[in-house]
C-alpha cells in the first residue's frame, strides 16, 4: 500500500511516521525546507507524490487546498482515495470534492478530532464523502477511531469547526486569564485555578496555552471559518470573531497587541508588506480602485489615516489637516473625484513632510510631480494637472470618508505601494497582519515549489 502526503508539517510528519510504522510506502511533498521521517520519498511536485498512491492526504493548509487538488486530480488513478484533512469551511470541502470528482479517484472530507501531538496517528477522526468508509478502514488499521458521517462532503469539516469553537475558545480564555494574572502578579494562582478544572490539569493547561501562541495564525483562520458557519446558521458571531482575534493577537509581539489604535509598532510591522498580499488577506476588500495610483515610481507609505472631506477642487481642509497632523499620519482626502484642479503640490507637501506626515492619498488630482519625487514624498492620486486649487472651503477633517470606493475612518491603517492603496480598519489591523504574512509565506512556499519543479525538468539544471 502506498500513501502520498501533501504537506509535511507537524501533522503530515506524524501521519507519515504512522503509515511507515504500519508497513506502507510513503511519498511526500512540501515546498518548505521541513524535515520528514526517514523512509519518506520526497518528491519535487505534488503531482509526482500522488502517482500510484492508494491514499493521498491533503495537509497543505486551507488556503492552498483547492489549488493543489486541481493540480493533482489528473494524476490520480481509479480507487485512490483523496482525503482532504485541512481545517476548512464546508463550502471549500465541497469545491475540492468537485475537483477530485472530475478524476477517477474518490474524495473524503476528513477532520481530526483531538490533539495530534498527544495521540499522533491514532488521533480520532470524523470522515464524510464517498471515500469515508475506506478512510475508516485505512486509519482504523493505524489505531485511529473514525466516525463515518456518510456521503456528504463538508459534514466532517462542519463537525470540526463546531468543536473548534469550544477548544480554540478555551485556549483563548486561558491565554487571557493567564496574562491578566501575570499583570496583577497572580499568574501562579490563576494557573492553579484553571488546572484544577481540567482533565490532566497543568499538562492540558500548558498544551492549550502554548498551542495558542504556536499555532495562533492558523487557528485564527480556523475559528474565522467557524464564525462564518455560525453566521450561515443565523446565529450571533460576536464571540467566535473575538476568539479568532485573540488567536491572531497571540502571534504578535507585545507592542502589536493594542487594538485600540494603530501603534508605531503596528506601522513598522506592515512595512514591506505588499498591498496585494494585504488585499488577499482581507478577501480583496479595502482596496482603492485602480484610478488612484502612485504619481511617481517607487512610492510607498504606511501610516494612520487622517481623513479629509473637501469640496471638489478646494484644499482649505487639507491645510487644516496638516495643522493637526501627527507623525505617522497619512492624509486621505475625499476630493469628490474631481481632476480639474490639484488639491496639493510641492509646498503643501513640504509642510506636511515637516509635520511627520508620511504620504497622501487623494481622490482627486495633484501637481508638481517631479518635485514630489525629488523630495521622496509619496502621493497617490486620480490625476495630475498643473491647475491650482481653490481655498474657500467647505471641508471636514477627521470624519469618515469614501475614497476610491472604500470607506476610510480616522485612525485606520493605510498602506500604499506601486500597485495601489489598501485600507485596513484599525480594529482588524492585528488579524489582517497575521493573515497577510501567511499569504506572503504561502506565496514563498509556492514559489519554492515552482523553482524546484523547474530545476527538476530543466536539462543541465543540476550541473
């Protein structure tokens, strides 16, 4: 018997060891440089892994799961069971089932119900989909109890997400309680109180506490999917969203855990993150339309929004904003999309720069582009014109504004680069940072996989 494992992280490595222990041949792929148990045949591509397998385990993470399934489906043979084991929404599982359904293989939605580090390959599972009964046989032989939920893809993942609401919620509560105890000097007492209520006491507490920090980003996405499920059921999502936020916060250094405002530490953490990755992390929402673009090549800025709403072609309110601006602000102007007159130019940019303003975003026009580029002041605008502005008003500073089809409030986080501008609500800045970094890491893994494939198929690449 032969199993292919797509994703050799913590769970993938444990299942690889379990199947090897039970006499199976094991092939695996992971674009990252991760270790795998001895005996695993490392392959250059996911498609190479699945060739000739009786069982394939999808453990790539939910973000890449559908793409990988589409990639390998043409290489799957009849009677192969493709088991997607990622923690994901039922809708995604059904999409993966459809992708596998176009091949001769059989799909199974498989969810792990229990701590894999504790029980290893014997951790309990729930399975659904056409291949669920075969999964029960295969994993049952490894010593894992498997509950067959029937032929519907997504049923197992829904069970997983329902359990995650409790387990990840418990982890979040433990983190919050322990940190509060630490702040008052009562951490040991708080830990003793919690441990007394848990099976296995201190060991369970520590596993939940450390796991929240170690796997915070992944668990935040998992609970977010659970919150989406709760919303589909017509129930309140306030608590699930808060649990997701706690897990996202747990992955950030202390200076980034204040969600009341966009701190200097938060601004620094976003430096270098592409707006494209931020957009992917917020489901392509919060991106200004493509009509607002950088006015000189290489412009980039990250800052807190200081908002301005002004009459078309008038910059009196922009001058007012500069007077109240603080270092780290980026001035965001609703100029009503007017491109007949420039709202700013070289001199107003110089005054803003002197106040510590890091850039401007204009739903309107600018001028003096060459001077702006020379001084290095980043500006995104809808147009460039030499015509100067009026200075009569009216206008407002600090009010919510609509810019490029996106609502921006004072204090929101704004990121601009060569692709455009992203606006992140201040209260979501921490969780979006975690998600954007995961997008960045996933792209790096995929890029490494592409390069590895290229090197494998290019004649003379190894010479």
